[in-house]
């Protein structure tokens, strides 16, 4: 018995001595956290992060293969392989302290050698277990934040412009504790054609929606045309067969919101970037149809973004119970939002915006915590801005009905 106990203890000691310690770690980029996006871990003194997130933060092009990644930026090429301590930087071998590792559908890579090879500075704070990435790049004497802010300012010089594009969305839903049929994957394809006018204020949006995946959906709902118009008097929707209908927007001062939107001072814009946790970086320049573009990547610090969203909700006193429900939803929501802005190098106008995002939501019934819904949402698409200062004709909504004329008031409140 004594020998057996000694054998067990010896085995445990050997396991503890040989085991590779994996610890949680925080990662910040220019003061913004990417921890929830990068899923970092500290292993053998090396911070490993998700390769896709790191490439986006650094503005590097990422090529992936069979357990292999290649980072490209500013003429540098860095190649890494899973479970291999030897990497290649511009054709020369370098030795890593910790090999890249596959974790589910992620390839986790060492942060420091990649970030430093691509021009960033990496710091480490032992007491808080925080890895910091600092880098400042300039193009045309502007940082990525300054160029994005300048582009936002310039577009406000035009009284009108148009935005067109396509967004694809997939929604996977799982329910637990609920006596309802499981909904399969829902897929939506949306063609967007929107018009903006500054004075007098007006948004006119036309969407062509194609949807599949919902059982027993009537054909007319699988392919729909949606029209929305927003002006200083409110929001209107074209709802056949009733025509244009005005929907209530109590508690929301559209004029004040748009006045703030139109006050696009670059200093204010950059302050808003920081408050919402936008992490910007230059990616590789590109050429589209003969025009040269600077490309700026933008990620979002979820904690800062959520905090600002809650402040916006608190400014809408008309729906206090709705605020509480939305806050609860946000607390149980994880999102990964990534944008690429294509800015014309000649006039600094943003012409294209790419979006690649995923949202995971866990919603519980406040009256029955056993009833839960999990939603996994993925969104991808490209939008193009054009027709600057080109007038457009908006629909006449002067004879629009109030929504209470076609829907009982109780139903409106429920919706």
C-alpha cells in the first residue's frame, strides 16, 4: 500500500513538473483590449494569440494553408507552421520560443516575434499579465485614425450621397428548455440602395431581401422589397397593401442625433473612435478599377463599445423596460466586428467599406431561466459610396397613415 501511494505521488509530481503551464493573459493594442477577440494564452512565457485577429490588428495580409500561416506587410513575409519552432522571415529562418498551435478552428501564434517583425513594439506587464502592442504608422503624413477621421469629415461637405451594396447573413439558432421546433440555419441576402441628404435631413433606404431556411414561409416573404424613409418628422415604411406608414419613435430626437452626426470635426471623431474602442491600422494599399486606395482596418473593443451603447440607451427615457432587456442581451453577447475602409488616395473619400462580423447571443427568458436561446450570426458584405452631391428623388410620404390606423395600439407596443 505504501509503495503504491509513493508511486501515485511520484507520478503526480512528474506530471506537474512536465506539464506546460497555460495562463490567461490580457492583450491591448494602443490601449484598447483585443482579449475577447484574440483568445490569448500565456504558455512557457510566450503569449499566443489567434492568427486572424493579429493579422487584422497589424494590417497584415494573411494567407492560410494546412496548419500554416503567412503574414505579409510592407514587403515583409513571415511564414509559420503549427508545432514547428522554426519560422521564416523574408526567406531567413528564425527560431521561436514557442511553436504555433492549433486550437479548434484557430491557429494560435506567438505575438511578439510577429508583431515586432511587422514594425510594432511589444511590452509586457508581469503584475497584470498584460501584453501591449504599440505602433504608429503614417501615410500621406496621417495616422490611420487621422485619415479615417479626415475622410469622415470630407464626406460631410456634400449635401447628398448614395450607398449601394450587398450583405449576406446567416443565423443559426438553438433553443433549450422550450417546447418549440428547432429552427434550421436562416440565410438572408440583402441588396442595399440608400440615399442620404443633409439639408433638409433625409435618409431613404431600399432593400431587396431574399430569405431561406424558415419552414412554411410564404413565397412573398422569401423575397421582399423594403423601403424606409427617415426625415425630421419621423420614420416611414412602405407596407403593402397599406402604402407608406409612419411608425412611432417616441423618446428619440432625430434632429439632435443628426446634428451631432453632421458636426464632424476630426478631433471629435478621433475622440469618438477612442470612446467606442475602435482599433485602426493601415493594411496594404490596393488598386480598384484604376484608382489607388489606402486601406484601413478597424476592429472593435467589445467592452468599450458596450459601455458606449449603454450610455446611448440611457439617453432614451421613453423605453426604460426595453433598456434593461437590451442591456441584459448585450451582457450575454460576444461579437467580432471587422471593417476595411478603402480611401481614395487622391481625395481621401471613403469609396468602399467591407464588413466581416460574427455575433453570438445567449438570451434567457426573464420569467423562466431554463428557457434559453442561442443565436450565432455571421454577416459579410461590401458597401460603395458614390453620387456625391447628386440630387435624388425621395417618395412622397405626406399622406402616410399612422401605424395605429392599420395595427391595434396594443400590438404596436408589443412589437
